[in-house]
């Protein structure tokens, strides 16, 4: 794809096509003092210039889109276009409007999907945190019970040895549960951070 024009219309087309994996902009022909498309083309490493013949012959595009409507310039393009199909100014304007509308629809759909996803993440992380805190509370209570049971077992002497072993295992299990609860909290924190990033992206896009 080659684009004639360096103004706002050309910039819009360059930006649209840059997001496509199937369309490549081979060059932008600079036509006037409005260089809106030029800085973007430079960032994308797209060749720019005023030499119509050399740009077309070197790149051999399949399509050339005119965003200017300069008949003298179009005559030069037709003279060297080879097999390239040319979309004139009127057609390219309609083409850009259709693409822009389609992009807006996709953007709105993506925005809604991300909003829904953020809501689900927030709801799920909230429920997970409640469960994690419950686990942590239970593990603390088990550890206290295990400590008390161990004290009572030691007072019982030889009769409490077996119970003391059980109390020790309960205490270990309680500590492991508390550590797992901490790990869950860390994972939830990371997920919440992702939700926050989504929210910031949505705010920028909106």
C-alpha cells in the first residue's frame, strides 16, 4: 500500500494500517506543508518523500491511496503505477470512514470486554481474600489449641505423650496453612494489580 498525502487524512490511514498484519504501508508521498502523517511514518520506518516515480518504482505497491485530490499529481502516479490499483480521493475518504467506524466498533467492544473482565477479577479476588482470611483465622486458632494441648499433655506426663505428638502435628499443620494463606494473598495482590492496570488502560482509551 502506498499513500499520497502527508496531512491528517493520510496520518489516519497510516495509523489504521499499521495495526494490520495483512496490510503494509510501503511509502507516504509528502505533498504539502501539513506533515501530520510524516512523523508517524518516520516512527514506523515507512519511506517518505516527494519523488513520486522513485517511490512507486522502488516499492511496487498493490494499491495507492490518494488523500489529496491533486489531478496533476495523480497524472504522475498513473504514468508509473505499473500494476497498482489507485483509490482516488473521494473513494479513499469513504474507505477511511468505513475503517474508522469499524475500528470504533471494535474498540467499544474491547472496552466493554475489559470492563467486564475487570469486574469479574475484582469480585473473584474479593471472595478469595475472604476465604484466605478465614483460613488464616482458623490456622491461628488451631495453633493456639495445639499449644494449649501440648501444655496439658506435658502435665499428664507419660500418659500424655501420644496426645503431645498429635498436638505437635496440629501445630505444624496450622503453620503451613497460615503460610499458604500468605501465598494466596500475594497472588491475589498481583491479580488486583493487573485489574488496576486494566482500569488505567480503560481510562486512557476512554
